């Protein structure tokens, strides 16, 4: 991820974050408990919101984003360890985490299916998986527009894909969705789910 994108990310997201997104994030993060893994922690916007967690391990592949997150790290109420790593290759043993959190992350992961499998591996059986993502819309016209815009959008927004079908990825990999809320029609989703592992 580029230094320029990391520098301006919070500035461009601020109008959304100050309104609905902050409320959504707070509700999502309030459900994160025990030993927590956050995928793609970015500029650390979730760090001050953790209260019920015992410890948070935050992974982020971009050194530029990590540098931008240090100020928010100081505002956290729980211990947070930052690790530079990708979601597709998590440097943790299986069944390590009670909760996995991802917010506006799966749109930029180069191989989202591999990241889902890694997330399942390191999350305990019956552990919580909490997501806030933007996804491919159900409306045919709008989803086609997303497909059309994605190649250009990826270049402008450092790899962000507008048309990721994240909900379907969860379902095909035995992640049981307990609660799902949709925002801005169905462009953004809030998902509370459970990691089901085959015995």
C-alpha cells in the first residue's frame, strides 16, 4: 500500500466515519471478546473501541498504515500488539483466537478466499467472526456498475475492489452467519458469525 494512500485515507473517510460508520464500528467491536485478531487494522481506527477484549493482535501488511496507526494505539484501553503480515499468510498457530475482526478489509485483500481459510484456521471452533465490509450489491444494474468501475477504482484506491462477494465466501466456507445488517441499500454489511470447524 502506498505512502500517499495511507496519508490521505483518514481524511477521505472522515465524513463517513464521523456519522454512521463510527456507530457501526462501536457496535461490532463491542462484541469482540477474549483473545482477538484484527485483520488489516489500517490506520488503527478500531483501536480505541476495544473494551471487552483481553488482548488484540492487529495485523497489517502496509508499513505506511502501521506508522499512521501509532497515535491511535496510545488511545486503546486494552493491550494491542501490531504485527506486519498479510491476511493470506497469518503467522499464528491454529485455534489461537476467540474472535476475529475485519472492517473494510476484504475489498483490498488480493486473495480473499485464502484469507478466509486462514481466518478459519486461526479462529477457535465456535469462535466469533465479526465483519463490516462493502460488498457486491444485489441490484443487477448496481452490481454491473460495480463490475464496470472496479478496474479503475482499484488503481485509484490502492487495490480496493467494489464487487467482492464476501457474503458468499463466508457461506461456502462453513462460517455461520448469526446476524447481518445492511446499510446504504446493501452496499455495506455488518456480519456477526460463528466459525464452524469440521471434526
